[in-house]
C-alpha cells in the first residue's frame, strides 16, 4: 500500500529540490492511507528531512502515523520518528478532504521563490490572487476557483492549520504569505501541477511589474471559449 505513494512522493520531492523550493529541510508532504476520521493512517515526511534526501530514500524520510478512533492521539512507525512540524495543518486539511473530496489524498507544502517574493509586494490576499489569475491564459482556465490565499500566520501553528483547512473547503491550493503554498490532489504529482501553474503566474507578474495582466473581461472570455462559466 505504501510503496506506490512513496514513489510519487519521492518524484515530487526531487522536483521541489531541483527547483530550489525546498531549502535545507523545508517543505512537507502527507498521504492519507486509511479510513478517516475513524481509525486512520497518514504517511508523512519526517521532521528535519531534506527533500533531496527524501527523493533518494523515501523509506528513510517518511513515517507512518496511526491515529486512534475518535481522537487525535497517534503512534509513529518507526518508533522514535518525528513527523513534520506542519502536522497540524496536514491533519486539519485531511479532515476536510475526507469529508468533502475523499479522492484528494495528498497534501504538499513547499516554498516557491517567485510566489513568496510576490506576496511581499501584494500582501492583500484578494489582490494577490487576482493578479495571479490574470497573469496568463492558464489562470482563468486552471486556477480560478482552485487557488486562494490566507493572511500571514505563524508556521506550524494550530491557527495556520485551521485557516488552511477552512480555505481548502473551497480551493485546492492555498498561498501562505511570505512562506509558501499548500496544494492538494489525488497524487503529489497532481498537487505539483497546481504549484507549477501558480509559480509561473507569479514569475510573470513580477516581470510585468506595475503593468496589468488579463482584465476580468478577458479572463471571462477565455473561460467562455472553453464552455466554462
């Protein structure tokens, strides 16, 4: 059960490292393996594990968390392994996904460079997402209604986990200002697709500077041409 997921995780971890989105031990990935929220199981990146090392040896970089029925206490395999510091976010998001979109079983978090830079320049979440959607024609088609942003919150905090889970109820990728992005999907590779689209848009917005991208009317026309509302 674990090996196909481990291969998917390793492939995406390698991409994060190659693109420079996972400095030192940054970023984390989790996969929901069992039923939820009854007796449940998560495959999670261990704390202090580098993505480049996870890519080379997923068995040594991942741990399995088994949660008891009806609570959030868990045991860890192998014993003594410590899960990612962002575990509160992963648990909260998996709660939402199991309830609303059970096919989305993977949660990933990474630090795309251009996107983080852009959040410094556009701290307003609504304005930020609007500029990203208007960066190029893929935005209205592939990111609208899937991308959102929340306010700045402390890394690893319960508040960050709750805010992200709430945002995931209506989106599949959540920008963390000055920090990075969380994306979900049926596989880690599918979540990476969303992050790639968002990072490309951020790169374009940074190059445009104060120049505007696609107007709302242009975005609407693009969606209509594909039969979308």
